[in-house]
């Protein structure tokens, strides 16, 4: 099977187009000059009403070359850490992961894999081509090891659970990964899988336009993701949303391949209706925030809180983003580095003490309360607003 079925019947024109956006939102730069000249690419978001698949037709995999400088860890946020802790405990209980072996695809620093290992006295093995052990010394478990390599499709991989969080959307051929994982499971071995991606339905329904970034080749809604796994030979046991409905996850186990499986037509029709108006709403939302931010920076000191993909996308898409006074992030690995496209230096929250900040724009509404508490503890008298609509 190839990914050809995903793009079958694609609409002739993109549903949304963005020009010259940063290629890697989560790769910050050592100097402002380097950040201002960071590589850019175009997004031509295409859609297949047959499969429900969304993808960037203008994607160039050679531009999106990941290395150890790529930094997208969210574990420094208490809100996110609570989500991860709850997920790990649920998986350990659901699959009785005690004294078992867990394999993770793209574990990054290894935070989640270490948690799964420690909760159930499990053995962990991670595969990550961009892994940098020098940056992962504080988040390690003696029960796990991470190999700086791609997941091996061509040989048997023994594990009781295979985990893959926020990797599938980055791949030009996501079907190859799913099929490769299925092939690697030994015959007769009931290895369970947990895959998690950004939810495309949330993006088009809630107009989360700042989630539209170059490094995401694919965007999956539930009916498409489920069909992808069924065709590859998995029995899908659960598909649901998580983390404020922003994430979509699928759980499954080896089964018989269903090469003729198609997405649920009712769910597909709902998705198509949302996608059909997404491009127009995207343009309107960027225009609205261009006006709002232009007014703000003209008379107030504005900070954007979040130097991840949402924040970088917002700063680059909204022209007045270049006039923002501060870009803030709690991840210490980002402090002092610079935002691609705009050149902003990222500051830690503590660096705002003694400075004038009138407005704090929060890029993810799930973090508003957490950030408002931090702003208050820092003694700042700033309005804390979510960039939502």
C-alpha cells in the first residue's frame, strides 16, 4: 500500500495558501541576524474529500531537515505535565505495563518514555534520528535507552506497546511509517500501539490557524487516521481527542489488513464542510489580528507568551508581530535564542521583572490560567489574553 489513496480525488486548488513561512518553527537561532535569514517555504494546504486528508503540496523535505537543535518540548509547563502524567498512568493501567517493554518512535529528550518506564518498572527503547544525549541528562531513566536512528521497518521489534506522539504529521509518507510498524511486530505478538497527532478537525473547526506550520506535512482527522491504520493491518480499539480536543489519538493492535477500508461518510461530510470555509476564515482571522495587534503595539508594551509553533507562526503571519516587545517561554532551552523570521530574542518569565508589560498574548488558551498566575507572581500588571478569535 502507498499513500496514493490519501490524495485520491484531491481538490484542484489549495484550501489555504501561506507564503514564505519559517520552515522550522521549533528551531530557534543563536543570533537575530541568523533568525532573520532563516529558511522559509510555502504552504499550499490541499484536501481530499474522498479520504479527508489534508497536506502541504508545496512541502520540500530537504528544507525541513531536523537536527538536535530542534526543540519542541512542552514538559516545562505544569498544565502539559499534568496531561502527560495522566496519559502515562492510563496507558500503564490499560495495557498492564508492568515489567514490560515499551518502544517509542521520536521520543525527543525521553521525558514520556522515562515516565512510562518508572511507573511500571518497564524497559524502554526509543528511536529518534535527532536525539542529542547531551541535552537529555536531566530527564533520564536507567530503565531506558534512546538510539539516534530512525525506527527500523526492516526487522522485528519486540515490544508490548509502541508509542508515537506528534511524529506522523511531519512525514511526507505517513502510510510508510504505519505500515512499517505493522511489519515490525512479530507474528502472533499482540503489541499495542498508541499514536497521537494534532487534530485536524480542531484546527478547521476552531480556526486554530497558528497551528498551520510548514514542518507539518499532514493533518489528520479521526476518520482518516482510523482508515490509515485499518488499511495497514491494525485493529483500531480507540480513537478520541485529548488535551482540550487539540490532540487526536488512536490505539490499536495487530489485525487483518483492510485495503478497501474507507472513512466514515457522515464524519467525512462534516469535515469537508469545515474545510471548505477554512481558507476564507484564515485570511479573515489574520487580518483581524493584524488590526488588533497594530493598535496594541502602537500604545502598549506587548509580550507574546510561547515561542513554540503557535507563537512563531503568529509573529510571522501578523505584520505587527515584529513590533512585539517580548517573546516569552518557560523552556530554559529557548532562553536567549531567536525566533525565525522576526529575530526576537526569547526571554524567560523572570526576565520580565522590573519591565513594563501591558498585554500578554497567550498562544494556547489551555495555558491562560497558568500564565496569568505566573504574571501575577512576577508582580506584572498586564492583561492576559488568549489569541483565539
